[in-house]
C-alpha cells in the first residue's frame, strides 16, 4: 500500500528540500507543546534523501513519525498511510450519493421515504436560486424523463457548493471498508445535513416562529418590534408549542417562516380549529370512559 506523503507535500507546494526544513522547524517548535508523541519516542530531523526514500516506498515511514506528520498535514494516520480513499475519491462518492438521492426525491416525490433523500431535498429547497439552478442543470432528465441525471462537472460543482459542509476532514479518517458501507455513509450524511438544516431553519424564524420554537410569548417583545399581525396575536388565547408536533407541516411553515399576514392568520385559524377538535375528541373519550365506569359500577351492584 503506497503512502500519500508525496501527494500531501505537493498539496502544500513544497519541494522535498523545503518540506524537510518546514517539518523540522514545525517539530522543534511544537514537540512537547501539543504534538502527541510519547516520551519514550524520539524523532530526529529528516533530510531530503529520507523523504525521497519514504515517498518512493524504499524505506517505510517509522511509526514514531506519524503523530507529528499528522499534525503537520492535518490529516489522520490512515490517510497518510494510503489506507483510506483520497479526498478527491471521497468527494466523488459523496457527490454521486447526493445526485442519486436528490434525483430519487424529485422523481418519486412523497413516495421516496429515505430520510437522507428527504433531508437533502429540504436543504436544497431553502435556497430557491440554487434549487432553480439545480433543476436547470438536470434539464429534462429528472422532471420529464424521470431518470437519474449524469453527474456532469457543472452539476458536481453546484452540489459541492450547496452541500460544502459535507466535505470536511472528519470523513478522511475512514478506511475504505467504512466508506463503502452504504448504511453508515448514509447515516453520516443524514446527520450532517439534518444539523445544517436545523441551523438554517432557526435563522429563518419570524417572531411568530420564535414563539413556536422557543415558547417565547409576544409580551416579551417591545411593541415597536411587532407588526399588525403580531400585535393582534399578543392577546390571542392560543396554546403554546406543546401541540406543535400534531400540526400539519405546511401550516407550521407558514407560522414559523412566512411574513405574509394573510397566510399567518389563516394558519392560526386552522391551529385554533385543530385545538378545538382535539379538545372535543378528548371530551368525547372522557365521556365514554365515564359512561363505562358508571355501567361497571351499576353491574357490580
């Protein structure tokens, strides 16, 4: 298995001689001050000839040098050793997964229940210009032909920009077997996208949205901050967020993110009807239980 020392050195635009000097300076400045090398291990200055032998594979890199090399290049040991995919290969794997999942969501719509597909789709929809650009690049493949689009250079560039947070150093520590585990890769991508989606949605909250999300009542705001709708809500006797999970998603979106007064009032009215419906259902069930209880008591007598 060939190491990636040459690839990493060239990425820093260093010759072998320049790398030797830079690494030796780094070691002297940091050893014992953050570089996790055990006390009983000592590493010496390296020369250009040493680097040449390491890169060609004529001499294996001694294990005691790996901790300092990892910190110098800011990559895991497995990456230097060549035990994992290269950064470019991992990017391509992720981009192909995004392309497949998004296309499936657009083709199958609500029938596509894969949680990664849904999260990717929801995150793309937040940025309307990017959504339009994505569909334009897909052309008729997704919308009319109902096919997975080819991951062209332009499409890959767009997807990488939209989902840039997925391409960090974390996944570089994975070995090939782990990257090839579809279930684990999907879980990793889902958790990262979901986290970004939550952050993005919080940043879009209106005052009404904050009320739902944080249980923050409008009385806490200065009246000058409130518009006509919010002033009307200030005295509205509507329950707080406890029933939120039972509300329809589109209605919640109107309440939490929309600045359209008509939509907000309409959704609040629906919310009121929904609560009244729930109360009537609870009363109905309670009456039934009460009647059964009385009947049991009567039978026992």
